[in-house]
């Protein structure tokens, strides 16, 4: 509560501390203001002792949790609207409030920091969906200090119509390090204000709405790039992607100079199934682009050009191996081999440490295997993103078609049939849960799996209205120890979605198995956490905590420890870069060139992450302080892009490849990795 005036206050309406008469204004125009003194007030007073307010006064909240102001706003039609509260308070406290519309929480603990003085008024805006007719908009204090002084609510109808896609995207030129593009203008009901240029889901640059051509620099030579353009308007609406165009950069200028020889190859550590290698870095007249790792005379993996260590996994205990490496550059020049060393995997390490052992192929001829879930008999069901098929697969390699999700559609990028999951009662209810792209957007559904086949007549939609785009569709599913179903939803290539708690995009979602909303969800809808770009990995640790892997944009990928109602910062913050104040920091970041993480699974509180661009599996230990430590890197460059990693009922890993960028169908595999547990 602000300091009270020492003299009587005379107002033109009677207000009690419990309730004021609510005034129902006329139907909402494009922008309408509603004075706080005309709203319903619980545990607060209308005052006028601090200058700068509008109308006849402002509401001074009582100093307690639960005091509120509630406006009745009539809307001519259902629409998205910006709700702007004008407020002031002269303390240094954060007088946070919950903002709800018609009883549904749209902003949890919205921050209202001190404005410097009781006479300094500022605005705070949230976006919400209003229904046609009367809407109850309530601002409720959530701290013992009550809310700030509130002057008025301004309701502004929001343009929710996205532009039409740009057309005829084409290449107008290329060099060894750049690509030039042009396109035909998009259209919008108000006006196109900009175009975002993407390369295979990665935002490369933005140009204004009047610019219809651009050049992207800083590319790798002799490399194919997959381009799209997305139009946007002033309201933050983003169009579906344009047509895509694939452009290959030119070969690098002649360069006949090979990198220097990597030196002092050595083995600083080993486990029962792996050997650690380290070396002194090579140099090059341009740049070392990578290292080739040889085992017993055969190349078995790679390492980044900036790396000076790697781990070779999938080995046999007590067997001696010979290792050597060489450096390479972008022109294809390779150095002489390093010194060759011999090393023997040996038992050791902490009890229960999961070390990757022998790798075998269970299934080939797969088309982007995405979701993997294990049945009570130990076999699996896996989804193919682009065919929309679900197959049953045994560890011995027997593959049987279980059926197709005929309602699924592709997006020409990352959409299609994605995650699969079964619940704890599968043995009796037979429900298979799936996340897939459909005609109107992305859905979470369930369908019966009985007698080796999908029961098509049992198909049920649990969630829909998750916006889709060519990329950033999310798609992972995981049941939690609380019996709830969690799902990752991408931002649909519109970062503004991630900070809108009323949108299902850029979120981790949580629902009951029948699709209803749990009563303890933080925002009154399916949203569990927000501020995500494109999360795709989910799993729970031994303490029941949820961890998620998330694709970054152009700099940093993340692994996050998810909390109820937590905001992880996108698009304001990427990893630990940008405007990150007030957001939850990631537990681990990598350069986007070294990761692009998709699948995530946890074994004995060791997190395994499968990466697409990085073409490797990371293993990290969750320590006593909930940090991720002791990183190991496995299988880099051995099996191409990697999508999904899951632990089976025997404690081994199944790993799917994702060679979706090569334009060839049915050339992916499902791999089995024997996990050896130390001690």
C-alpha cells in the first residue's frame, strides 16, 4: 500500500475496500481505456494523492497477497488483445501480480518493479485472447506487499492475421562464402514489415519489408545450403515459409597447403568400452576444419577443427587398439598422420557409470526415425517422420508395419510424425501417444495399439492449435513420474510465441492422459514452461526433475532443468547471450555448429544427448549441485546426423540417424549401443 493522504478524499463514486461497482463499457474498439477506479476492487482504495494519474484517481492495493482489481471488458468479437496496465510505486520491491482473463491465468507473477517514485507512471503489457462479449480481466497481488498503484487498463485489439508467404524464392548468385537471394513480395492485411532469412531452420538475417533481395555472407565453401524466407508484420505475426531453394557455394580458392601434423597423440583416460585421446593442435594457412580419427588403420570418427581431444567408444575391454589422427582443411588438404599410439580399454571408474560399448544396426532402410518407445515385451515402436508410419521393431531386427497416422502431414522441413510415448497403464489401456503435424497445426493425439496394429477408429485428439511452420515444430513426448504427459512445442519460427503464456508454441506442455488440463498447471492451460525456441529432448532424472534439450538459433544450443512456470528466455536470450536478466539460465550450452540437440535420455543420472549438426552423442553427469559436468563426446562423425536416443528395458541405448538433408529417402538406421556399467 502506498502512503495514505493525510486529508479527506472526495470522489464522485462510492468505493469500499471490499468491492466497487463494476462499470460495463461499450463494445471494445481498437484501443479502449478502463480506469481502475471504475473497476471491481477487493482490498484496496481509490485515492488521488499522487500526481500524474488519469481519470478521477487510482487504486492503492492493500499490503497483502490476494488483493485485486477486476475490469469488465466487452469485446465485439473473439480476438487477441494487448492488456496494458499503467502503474507506479515508489519502493524498490517487485510488487508482482497474476493477470487472468475469465479466470484463466495469462501471466503468472508478472513483475511490477519500482518506478522510482509514486508519481512516476509506467506501462506493463501482456497479450491475451478475449472472447466475444464480456471479459473479466483481473490483476491480483501475489506478494505480502500488495500490488503497485494502478491507474488504468488499456485494451488494444491485436492484428492476428499473418502475412501470406513470400513466393518465388530464388538464387541470384553465389561465391565460395556467400549466397545471394531474391523473392517476390508477401502480402498482409496491414503491411509486411520484414523478412527473416533462414537456412535449414537457422535464422541467418532479417531485412525490412521493402527489401526483396539480400546476400548472406560467412558461409562454408563447396557446401549446400537450404534457404527459405518468412514474412512478418508489425504485430509480430509470421507467415508460413516460402518455397525453399538449395544453393551450393563455390569451391574454395586454390589452396595446396596442408595443415601441420598434429603432435603428441596420447591417451589420458579409458573405460571398459572407450579410450580418450588428446593431442597438440595443428595449424593451417587458412583454418583447420577438422581431424580424422583412425582406429586400427580405418577412419572411425572425426573431431572439430578447434578440438584437441576426443573419446573413441564402442570398444571391447582388454583388447588393444592402435590410434592415429590427421588434420584437414576446407580445401580437402590433409596433414601427415600423428604418432600412432596403442591403448587398451580397462575396467575402472565409478560404480554404475554407463559407458557406450559395441554398436550394431538393428534396422536400415528407415526414413527419418523420430519417436522410439519400448513395449512391455522389450520390443519398440518407432515413427518415421516423413512417411507417417509406425513400425514395431525387435532387438533382433524384425521390423513390422503397425500402421500409418493418416492425419499427419509434412512441412517440407521438420514437421510430420514425430514423438511417440506410452503411458504407465499401457498393458491394460493400449494407448499409444503421438505428436504430429496436421492440416491446421501440430497435435498431440492418442491411438490404440492392439494385436500388432494401430486401431484407426480409436484416434483421439488431445491437444491441437499448436502452430506449425516448416521448422521449429518441437515434438517430443514423455510421461512423468506424476502420471502427466509432457510435450515439447517449438515456436513455429515466431519467437514472440515463446513469451506469450497464452500461446502453446515455444513451450513445454503438460496434460492429463485424456487431454484435460491438470489443475496445478501454472497458467491455467497446457503450458508448463515457456521461453523455448525448439525443444526436442525430454527426460526425468532419479529425483523426478525434468530436463530438456533445445535447438538454439545462430549461437548456442541448450540443456535446461525445467521448472513449473519457468521462463527460459527465448527470444530475448539465447543460451547465456542477449538480454538474459530475470530468465532461467541453461545448465549446459554448446555452439550450434557442435550440437543442434534433438533426443535426450537419462541413465543413472547421466544425460545422453543426440545431435544433428554435431553428428555426435554427448554424455554429461548431473552432479550434487544440479550442474552438468564431466562431458564425454561419442561417435562424432561415425553415423551422420543423429536424432533420437532412448534407453531400453535392458539399459542399452537405441539411436536413430537423421540424414534428412541429403535428399535421399529411406537411408536412415536404428542403431543399438550396448551400455556397459562400471563396477
